[in-house]
């Protein structure tokens, strides 16, 4: 990957890395002026995505969120907090989380409603190997991820799925 320049903007408060949203200006080096100039476009993009997500979370559709942990740095507690935050804001939302790691298993079991799998890196592709992604999705069991609600007044199941058989339609 010689000659590859990576420009990363980090939101320190939110702990989010923006790899592909800002591009360097004519100098070839991303600087504060480049970020300021591009910020309105990036904000508009993420406002659109947030609105689309809110509509999806308010719908009756089943959703699989993919947390791609490319640095293998998240912990089970991190994923539990993420799941609880979504659940707290949208208690009727039917969702599960696929926690994709690169090389090693997490330090401890995943929280309920979170499935762990691995997609290793592939030379020149930060997203990983396509065949590995296909294998992960083929192994998911939709019935384990989104079990039928139980009992009267059941809002939404608390899923604790694990990879198994092939998925069904999530709609």
C-alpha cells in the first residue's frame, strides 16, 4: 500500500473516526480549513442518515446493526451500552447487533442481543474479505436474532442470537 495517504478526522467527544468524509485540498494534506470548508456537506449527509435511522427505528421492521470493530478495541460493556441506548430511546424497535472483529475474540461473552463474528482484513481493502462477509451473513439465524415476542403486552424480544442457519427476510 505504498503511496497511500489516509486522511482521518476524529470527533474526540463522540469517539468517531471519519475516514472518507473529508478530502485534502490542493496541498494534499488535510488541514483545518479543508475540514471547515467541507463540514456543511458532511453535516447534511449525517443529518439525512440520522433522519433515515429514526424512521427505521420507529418502524416495525427488524434491523441488524453491524458494528465493525476493525481495531478489536470494543468491549462487551461497550456493545451493551450501545444496545441499551438504542433500546432506551426506541423500546419497540426490533433489532440485534452483529459485532464484527478482525482477529481476536472479545474479552468475555457478548451481551444479550449481540452476535460476534470475525471478518479478517484483505490486502488493499479495509472492509475485509467479501467471502468472509458472505460466510458471516449466511451463518446468522434470524429466528435467534429476532425471536417471536412472548406473553401479553410483549413490546419487543430481548434477543441473544448466535450464528447458526441462514437468515430470513428482515422486513
